[in-house]
C-alpha cells in the first residue's frame, strides 16, 4: 500500500503523507515515493504538502531506524543520500510548495518544512531537531535548515535537541504563519499563488534560489517583460482587466474558491 497520496485538483497537486498510524514518519518506501512525486510535478501551478492524521511528520520511523543499526558505513552514506535527494527534490521543485503543518514535525519532518516555499502551521505544531538525543546530528537536513533559519537559531536548536512550539518556529523563520484554521490559511496562500502569472511564479522561485547578480537580474527582467505572459500581464493591468493564459482562462480562475486543504 502506498505511503503517499497524490491528487490533482485543477492546477493544484496535493501530496499527502498517508501513514497516520506511524505519525507519517519516514521509511525507505516513503522517501522513495516523495522523491519520485517531486521529481516531476508536471504543469502544476502549486503543490500542497500535508500529512494525514494528527501529525505532519514525526521524523524517522522507529522500525526504519532499528534496521539502520546494522548498516555499514558505506550503506549509511547511501541511506543518507537517499534522504538528501528527497529533500532536494522538494526544495528544487519548479512549482511553489506550500506545507500545511499540524502536530509533530520533528527531525526530518522539520527538514521537510525547511524545504517548502510557504509554511502555515497550526498552533498545536511541535518542531525539533532532535537528532542529538539519539547520539547523531541533523547533518542531512542541515543545508536546507541552515539556509532557512540561519546559524544563530541552529546553534541553539541543533545542539539542545529540544522541541519548540509554532510561535518559536515563526520567530526563527522556519514557518511563515501560525493559524487557527489551517484549511483556510492554506487555501488563501494557494489563491495568492494562482493569482500570479504561471511562469512568473516559477521564475520568482528560481530568482530566490539562484540570486543572480545585477546584469543577469536585468536580463531576467527583460526576458519576462517581453515574454507573451509578461506582455499579457502588463496590458491587462493597463486595461484594467483580468490577465489571460494562452488557453484563454484567467490566471486566477481557480482562485477565491477556498477549496478544502
């Protein structure tokens, strides 16, 4: 049985961790499925990443951890690389990724959160880089987490392994909003993403990731302004009308419906 549920809802791809009985903890199968899911999201304009049940993702599955005890050094390296490739697939997904986080998001679960572009968390969400409590370190997730929260916050939370609440996660920049209604908040973010030009939103994500220098940034701006989408967006703004995609549909045609998250 698949540990992942994929659903296409118009322009939205919903990716749901579906192991609620294990608090959506990672094992080899779930890691492989997530890697494949994010390796090709097609023409989806946004991806909603969520977890079934009371928790988003409680990190590594206990049984999977138990099986790793007897792995050799080389086998451990390959095991870690599989987790890294999964995180990289989420981080590098061309479409924006919105994470909807409730309950536990520990260890690798917090690492996944750091890979999302927009994160909305419930007030019950609990985070933590708890690896040191097991005599290991959050090495594999560190490239993504350090870029997200910086070394200042990491020097505390990586070293103590303590759990922290949603307000602390908001304060250090791990999440963007702490909300009472996760469904409404996720739908609102998706609406905002759908209101932009489809190619422009993807280009904006690349802009943040790649941080081009001045001349390259100028060339990027010029390419988008002279592209069909850029021309349509500017003309629509000046003519005070909704911008249309090549198929004739308005960019924000799916926005404003408040679909359940």
